[in-house]
C-alpha cells in the first residue's frame, strides 16, 4: 500500500513533532531557539525518511512506476 511503511510514518511523525514544537514556541511569548529546534526537526523529516527507505524500511515501487 502506498506510503504505509516505517520510513513514511517516521517522517510524518517527525514533521508533526517539529510543527508542534515550533507552534508551542510561538505562544504566548516567542521563544526563537525552541522555534528553530522545531524547524530543524521538521526539516530533518525528509532526509530521515529517505535514508530509512534506502535502508529497506520503505515500500517497494510498482514495476511500471517511473521515478
């Protein structure tokens, strides 16, 4: 099934955690360092998902699917 892999779920959860940290950091008084940490976690979600997929935790592509 499309996207139902450990790599995909890890990337999605990391992105959600990053957005949550960043959002909490802005209320009520902005804490820019904590906001930067949230941005960093969200930005690392993509490379971590790709690395996990390359390590074999992703979903196999269909034979006729072009990359």
